[in-house]
C-alpha cells in the first residue's frame, strides 16, 4: 500500500512537470532570455522549436529568408547601413543556421567564430575573404589588397605563414607600398624594377661589371638595402659556403658595430 502511494505521488509529479513543460516551456526549460529582436516570441517556444526534436534551420528560414539576410528585415524594410557584411549567407552551400547561431542570451547568441566552417562556402567564394571580412587596420595590411590565402588559412587567422624578413628586410630606403614589388597583388612573386633606381639597364650594367649574369632573383643576395651584405653573400655563394644563418650573423655583427659607433 505504501509503495503504491509513493508511485502515485511520483507519477503525479511527473505529469505536472510534463504539463508545465508543454504549456509554459519558457518558465521550465528556457536557457536564458531571448535576443531583443525576438523578445515577442518569449511565450511561443514552438515558433523556433519542434517538440522532442529541438530547433531546426527550417524554422529560422520561415522568417529569415536567406536571400534577404543583410538586405531587408523580416518585415520587408530595406537595411540602409548594415554594420557587418551579412550577404555571405546567400553563398552558403547548406542552410545550417544553428551551426553558428543560438538565440538565447544564456547560451551565447553567436557561438565562437571558430565553430564556423568555411567549407559551407562555395570554393570560388572562399578566396574572396574581403567580401565578408574587413581588412585589418595594422600598417602592413593597410598596404595589401586581397590574396589573403597566400599567408592565412581558413582554419585560423593566426599564425600567418609569411615572415618577410626571411626574404627581405625593410629599412628606411625600402619602406614601399606592397604593390611596388608585388604586381597585381600577387605576393608569391616580386620585382625590383618597380623602383625608379632599379631599371633593367642599370641593374644589368652594375652586375655585369662584377661578372654576375644571373641577377633576376635579387633576394638571393640582396636580403636588405645593405650593398656590403649582398657582396658578402655573393662571395660565399661563389665559394659554395653560403647559408642563411651566416647571412643573419653577418647582419647582426655589422649592425651591432654601427650601433657602437
């Protein structure tokens, strides 16, 4: 008899809980308040959730049509000044809203950007980084346009793979805009003929005086604007003893002496 009463009490409590979850779910299982634009849906959980299934992208798209995101609101009002470039949603291969978005403040309205997969974007669009991302404001990136993938990957922004000093060190005479040396924003190649002092005729004449005929790959010897360093590297190259570590030692030694002066 006692066990029967206990079972009845347990079942009654479960029934009450089930009824509360069904009729007032926002009071029972809400993980946090909704974002301000959706506050009017606070008492209507099933506007976004399907019972026993959860939230589905199809529920989002019923209001937020993909072709309109970033362009017009759900009420048909044109968006004049969108702070972020949202139009990339139209280029997604799959409409998987909940992969990035959660609308409850208690869960993080926008999940960490690291969870976003660039594989959702068409391959030709993946190369157009600046169609979604703003150009960083640092000194280097202010000079660069496009071709982000030559230094960065879609897996993570950092670390970047380019270390310019391994190819050429900047100095006060070589603080030029990137497109002076890298034509058409192609950072995988370079030219030194973009500077008025480095015409083909002048370069050819100066190098042939030294008996140098293979001079197109300038940074093979010229790792900076220091002409003496270039001669040092060239002499070692002729001896077959050239190594980058030695070049760096020369650079540090010579410039330490300059500092002492």
